[in-house]
C-alpha cells in the first residue's frame, strides 16, 4: 500500500439519515453539512429527490440545497430515483441552488430490483437512460450498482455482469460508478478482484467503494478496494444508515462504512484524505448531537491512532 | 488469498470476561466453554492464574478447570502473570485438571511495562524465564508480546524489537507467540510486514494474531495477517473484553476481535475454521445469555454471508 490520496464522499445527510424514524430538522441537517465542509469534505451526499410521501426524510430536499454553504470545490450529490426527480433537480439548478452531482441507481439482480424498485432491470436501465438524457449534461452523473457484491435473494453476483453495468453507465457519460455492497456480503477476496477488473476495463471512470458494515467487513473491504487501486470511498459519520428504509431485505444492524474509522485507517496508513482531523472529530460530535445519541464510531471514542509525521490534530 | 485452514483460540472466558464488573458464576462460564467445545474450538483461553484479590473475575480458576469438558484435541490455555501462578497451574495439573497451555506475557515498551506490570522489561523477561523454567516442559507455552503494534505512551514500536522478543520466546521453547495489538494501533500496513517478517525469521514458531478493535481495525488487520501467512487467531465471542481491567491506558470502547464476525469473514472467503457454523451461532447466543445483554457481533444479528459450496449452516 503506497502513500496516496483518496476522496471521501460524506453520506451522513442522505444515506445516513434515510433510516431515521424521526424527521431531522432542515437546519440541523445544514449544521452537519456545515461541519463536513469545514472538515474539508469535497463530495457530500446531501439529499434525495425521492417522492416526499415515499421518503419523508428528504421532503426538504430543495430547502436544504438552498441553505447548505457553497464553496469552490465542494460538490453536493442528490440521489434521483426517477425522471420526475431529475426535473426537480433541474428546477433547483435553475433557481440557483442545484446539486452538483446526481446519482442514478440500478441493482445488479432482478430479484432485488423487483423488491426494491418494483420494476425489472431492463425497465430500470430505460429509466436511468431517460434520467441521464433529461439531465442534459448540466450535472455530473454518478452511476450506482447496488448488490454488486452479493444479493440476499440471488446469492453470488457475477462480476462480469457488474462490469457490463459499469460499462453501460460509462456509455451514459457518468463521471463515477459506485459499487454498492448493499447488505455486506462482499469480502476482501471478492472486492479486490472486482475493483482491479473495473479499473483495468474502465481506466477513465473511477469506481467508488460504497460498503455497508452489515457483517463487520466494511473497513477490511475498503482496504481491499484501496489495494486494488480504488481512490473514491463513500462513508457516513457514526456509521449510520446504509439500508433503505422500509425495504424488508437483509437483516441485522446494518450501517454505512463509518467515516471517522475509515479516516483513521487511511491516515494512520499514510493515505491522505485531505481532511482536517480535528474538524473531523468536531463533525463527528455534531452528528451525534444532531441525532441525540452516541453513534457507532470507535474512533469517536478512542481518538485517532498513530498518525504519520507531519499529520496531526 | 488462498483457501486454507486456520485455528481460532476462543478468548471469551478469559480476555473477554476480565472486564466484567460483576463476577460471572463458574457454572455460567462452564456453560459457555461447553458451547465453544461443541462448536469445534480446539484452543480455548479458559482462565487466568492472576492473584484472586487483584483480578477477582478469575478467583475460580482451579474450579473452572476442574469443570470444563475434556476432549481429545481440545487445549485449554491459562494466563500466568508470575511464578506463583505457574505453581498453581502445576498443582492443578497434578490434581488432574490442569491447563494444557500457559501464556506468559511481556510488553514491547518500557512505559507500558511500568504502568501495567509495575516492573521493567528486563525484570519481566527474568520473570518469564523463571516461569518457563518452573513449567518444566509440562505445558505448551505461549509467549505474548503486548503493544507489539504501537503503544499509547511510546507511539510506534520498532518491529525489530518485536522480532527480538519473539526470538527470546522461541529460545524459551514456546510453541506459539501471540502478537498483541493491545490498544488497536496496528494497521494493515504495519500488521502485514510484521507477520511476514516473523514468519520468515521464525518459520518453526507460528505467530498468533491477537488484535483489539479499539479503532475498528481488527478484521482488516486479521486479513493483513492472514495474507502474510498467519494461521492462528485469537478472538472473543461478541467482541467483548480486550482491555485489562482497571489499567488506565488507552481510551474508548475497546474489544477483542469478534469471533462471529471473524469466522464469517474467514469462511465466506473460503478459509476453513473447522467450526460448525450453526453451533458458532448457538455459542454466540449462549455468551449473550451469560452476560445478559446483546454483545457487539454484527453477524450475530445479520447471520453469515455467502458461504462457499459445501459449507453450510
């Protein structure tokens, strides 16, 4: 593992909060996003243009995007489930408070597509293609392939199929493709070869590691992805979220890769995140305050480990 | 990573329980050990011959060893802090209920030796040498090097010094040497090279990976050790314990590598543990019952991931 630099996308405000039973007030969300920007995050998953009745957690999508701090080099991502969502994203952009990135999702398996998206993969690809067309080059697009490392309904997922989906996203002009281990079924032995293959087949479109810690493997899988050349990671402060609300697949305590713990692992390994570590801990505290409970980060309790010379709090 | 076989030492009954504020009744401990034997564990850290006033959790060491099930190929380990402890171990052996393995500990740093053992490294090595002499070849001896991957007082630890300590243990005739990441300061980037070096320098004395999850890195570090050739791992059901009680070093929620989560990671990677996975989950439930609370395993909640053909619950 060589010293290098990686980019983390902070997903607390969207993937992290999607699960919360209580609506988190917009100003509270904004205060967490403020702390992410202050800590140096340059990619932030801010909200979702889901239908407000279906996912009320993000009924304030436009208001939130109007309130978050805008700074050079900070990109906000919003997830879009359908063409109507892209139209809302365009309206916000026209109103001067648009997202910078839109993410468009497919699932690698038919069974999960049916249960989660209530459609078929073929129809979802048509849907995604229409969304990309509507976006009209006015956003960076991020493809997402969920269940890319295994599915609770179909079991193993063919890496060749994931590579094909990756290529379809590349053909749609996306700038990144997110590899989702949606229910924590990936292992270093499957993550490493998949990321190596994608980097070899699509050298111009980086893969993003989006792992869930359902079985405790998130950090080990991040190391495998890093070793295979991955330089983009999704994570959420406190390890919250990481499992679509109200969808009854998978079991157990799921959660996103925990930002604090991933930052510690990377920085103590000599991989620069570009973040201010002191302000990472401040953001961690802000997120716990926002949700009113201790979250799942170990580093939030224990502090950072042995940092390289020149890196300090 | 190739398909292979590893040996896990289950540490719940000793390293796991050392932290518990309430004494766990001997019969409750025995019932957990029963479940470990049933699940197929062949190395079990059962108790400690610590002074009963100093570590009352193990005041029942002899009684416990008299009650645990004895089966061919099952080795019980007891920790010994001083020559008096070895004398107690010998008395139990003479009485027909001895431990099979004794572990003898040094710390890699002077500062930790002073705070934890209240002595110097030189005196502790004399102590360990005397214990090995007293044991008289009647037990398998397991050397332990704590703080081998970093120290909260001294920071980085020279791998050359760890290798020297390893060699001193080898000269004392130990069968294994445990590499302790006592406060979770190791990373895959330090674990991998250390284990590779030890395997190269001491091919006849296997190193044991004993990692604490203080900063969430335990499983990632286990993968690094495995990739470097390590085939012996310490873990505890529910990820409990892992931090000497009443010793005020380090901070945060520490814990041993979680057995259930490690077994899942290994088995889903195609590395055989020799365990019955159904009975691993039964032992997990037994441990939660013994402590009367949910413990820290993710797999205890989520279940095992995608097992290879031929491996099933």
